[in-house]
């Protein structure tokens, strides 16, 4: 996706209509078009910012991602993207866990008994992201 010119999300110059962009105020190569350019800290900030004008997120977009004067609509777009990224990551993480539980018979053992299956996790996203519950 990063190298496909038809899947641009953020970028410098041009208009949203003719470049299919959400945010125009980025100078240079956008971090969202760079491998590992979107840090999980921004995803957490996007999920946690409940200020009326999304001022915390907008400040971080300017400071961390070097987006010049991000608008409220820019911040809302980032929130939508962040939610999608986190949801996709959670689903991709759940797939191998479910496969292991099925393979080991853990699901069959607990089936119908309403017993929890304990899974150990570690990492900054699971520890700090405001909408991921353990």
C-alpha cells in the first residue's frame, strides 16, 4: 500500500480531490507513506483525545508527524484511520491465538462451560491503548 501511488492517504501538495489525500499540510515525504512511519503512540492519542477541538491530537500531529496546522477534519480523519489500524491489528493478533486454542483443544474443553481462557500478553499497545481492554 505504501508504494502504490493510487492508495495515498496523506501527502504534500495538490488538492484532496485530484490526489485522493486527506491531509495537505505535510512537507516532504509523509510519515504515513513510510514503512513504520505511524507510531502506536499517535494511535493511542487519537483514541484518547476527548477535547472538543481534538487539540491534543492536532498538537501531536504537528509536533510528531510534522503536519502544518492540521484542521479538525484532519484530526477526525486520523481518528478514523487509527481506529481501523488498531481494529485490524487486534483481529490479526486474534487469528493465531484462536488457531492455537483450537489446535490444543482449549475451545472444546471450555465449550458450554462459560469458563475463561487465559492468554498472556505484553507490549506497549496492549498496555497503553485506551480502547483495548484486558
